[in-house]
């Protein structure tokens, strides 16, 4: 098809002699707090091709740096569908997050304190991140307490149920919610390569006001423990292996709570 539908697209950047980032910084000097909204639009992000750079385009980094140098309280709202380079300004601001079409409404209720933030990030790589999986800001504080696991023996028909208590310790006048994440981590040497730890379940608490608590249940089936064996063309959980079950709010805030044993090999062709 490429030999039939060929074309070219080009554009230009208008010259603007006015120093808009400096003007914004001057205005911010008289403000108690500044909200700087930055990001990319469809000219920079699209499907089917790589982006040319991770940096925010144009003068946006200068804008953040200029405003944060003058104003002591700066919130940066990043409106983009992919990660962005933050090393040049992340230490100067109080908070950042990604939003979608409801950015305006969400930012208004969060920044005015009308509602607590309950969104959490899904990113997980081996790279050191500013914001690990599960990260999310909140006006209130929560604590997790592992209560119970339905069984510590994993068989083909097993379905684990974890019970974790979530306590709202306070700090915000309104209700808040907390996401509980469960991880599994193999103990010892395994025949097939596995991640050091991986998410196996997560659940969000109901709305809790200060001083309230609730028990959250997380369901884990045997498929979460499997790894594909290319030689057998099967999904496998090795016999005589053990897994730690960890619970926490983020990838760097987790606690080993239980150990699960697999007495016999478990195999399946595909998930039913």
C-alpha cells in the first residue's frame, strides 16, 4: 500500500517575540499557589509511531522552572498519554499526575479539597521510577493490616482469598479510599525464569472517613502463579515451590504476609 498512498506533511512554528514563560512567572509572584498545566496534544502523540523525545515540547519546561522559582507552592498537571522527562523540575513542585477527558473537573475538585484523590499508577518496570506502581497522592493517611489467608496450599482447584484491614488514620475532613495490592514472589530457584515479584490481585476499599476501617478481600486463582514453558507448550506451576504473598499500597511499600506451598505440579494448556 505504501507505493500507492504516499505524501508529506509539514508545519511551521510561529515566531513569538513575547516571553510568555517570564510573563507567567511575574504573575505567579503575587500568588499563594500556582497551577501549571502542561503536556502534549495530537501533534506530538499518536498511534503507530514513536515519539521523538520524552521532554515536554516548546517552552513548557522553562515555564515550570520559571514559575516554581518565584512561587513557593506549584502544582504541575501533566496532560499526556505517555511518560515525560521530569528530572529538570520534579524537585521544585508539589505534585503531578496524569488525567484524561475529565481533567478540568477532576483537577478542580481535588485542588480545592472537595474530594480526596484515589487514583493509583499502574507502571511497573525494572527502571527506578519517580512514581512506583500503586503510587497516588491523598489528603488522608491509611494503614493496612493483613488479617487472614484462606489456605497456604496451592492446588489446581485452589482459589486464595486474602483479607486485609484498611484503616483511615485521618488528615482529611471528607472520605477517602485506598487501593490494596497483593504480590507474589517465588522463593528459591525456579526451573523457569520468573519476575522477582508480580501483581496477583488488587482491590479498592469503600469510602472511609477518619477513624473508620473496613476489611478488603482479594481473590487469587491458580493462573496468577503460572509461567509459560515453551518446551512443553504448557502453563506450569512447578512442584515443591514456595511463594511469598506480599501486601502493600505501592511496589516499594509492601510487606511479606504469608507463604504458599505447591506440593504437586500444576499444568494447563490455556485459561478456561
